């Protein structure tokens, strides 16, 4: 059974950067896309971006160059960095696996990490 | 970006009811549409992919239909564990976007 687990700080100051990692167990990163999704409390889901196990990230242009997604196959994890944070970036951040349906369906998710941007 | 609009935003129903949730895309997305269920404090769970294909392990009371711009998620007979928020997601083009969610309440 594939399991994903996010880790990172729960509180980050405005203008600083957020770094989250997603550790994958029970399966390999290989041959899959891996993605980050966020959800402000009480609001809808937003796709942040994704990365293939061998690289080549894609990002949501709404984040205006603030986001970096990377992968480390030796550690079986992938990471998110989001810079120049504001209160609008306060959200639950989820990592997820893109399944092999061919329809970009997210079949395994982490439990989510709440990140609060506050001084 | 493709906008996804769900209706209704919230819905009251009872155990045993048949319920339909609608998702409309701002442009044609063929059948590149997925549905998720989310319970409070939990991550979303994949229910339906490719508009009408049931994800492994999901009960058969859940079904999806549609193509182009209009899609529906139907729960044939509501069970107590089905009270949750349901969201659609288009996977036709990046940025992949979600509907705002439909909260299904008792």
C-alpha cells in the first residue's frame, strides 16, 4: 500500500519561504508523476504543480514564479518550495500521486500539512 | 484557465436518497474529468476518473457521466458515510483546476 507523508513547518513568517517534503513509502517514485495541491481552510482545491520521477516540473502560472518542485529518488521523496509568502498562502498542503489512468487522477494522497503564514 | 463550476454548493439529503451533483466546464474537456470525496480533516479520495470509470474499491452506488462541458456524479442510495464534500477536477489542460465543492449534508 502506497503511503505519502508531508513534513515541514506549521508556521512561516510573511515574505519568507515555505519548504515541504513528501516521503513516499510502499512504492517507488519511478514511472509516476507526483503533485502538490493546496486548500485554504474552508475553500476549494488548487493545483500547485507536478514533477515526473525523472524531473521536468510543471507549475501553476498563478503562483508567478514563486514555486519550485524537485524530486530525490534516492530518498524516495519530492519537495515543494514556495517563496515570498503572504497570508493568502495559508492552506492545507497535500502531496499526491498521479495514477496511471491516463486522466491525471490523483489516487494516493498524503494526510495534508497545515501551513499558516503569520508573524 | 478552464473554470469548473459545481452545483449546488450544498445539498441536504437523507439516507437512502438518490443524489446528483453537477459539474460544468468553461470549455470542452472531452471526458477528462475526475471526482473526489473529502471528509472533514481528511485528504480527498478519488471516486471516479475519466468521467465515468469507478476507481478500484469505490462502492458501485457511485457513478459518473457526461462529456464535453457537462458532467454529473450520482449516488444511487445515500449511506451515512457518504455525507462529505464532493469536488470535480478537469485534467484536460494545465493548470488542472477543481470545482469549488458540493457539501452533502443530512
